[in-house]
């Protein structure tokens, strides 16, 4: 069978917004086809289909929504993770 999945991640060095990178990667059959990275600020395709979709997504409202995810998704979760790590160390 075929498998499609999406991985969202927040990589961070501190709880400051500038030290956080949000990525959203789309995979098909274990191959990454497209990725949004907040440090790049747009979608990047890695396959023929991914490149076409990246172009479409970068010209639509999806890219604006993903740019906001760094603050709305990562910032609150990173704060919880940092606090949890500090209280256990």
C-alpha cells in the first residue's frame, strides 16, 4: 500500500520566537515531497509533484497560514517544554 503522512516540528534553542523554527513536511512512501520551513518562509518541493505543489501553495493563502504557525503552534508549546525541562533538571 501507499502511505502519506505529515510531520510538524518545532526546533528551538530557547523560548524566544527568534530561536524557534517551525517545519511542516509532507511524505509519500517514505519520501519527503514538500516542506514548509519558517526560516525559509515558503514551501519547497523535493520531487516533481512537490515542486508543482510548492509553487501553488506559495501563491495561495496556505503560505501565510503556515508563517503564523511558528507563533501560534510553536511558541506556546515550546514554553511548556522549556518550563518542564527546567523543573526536572
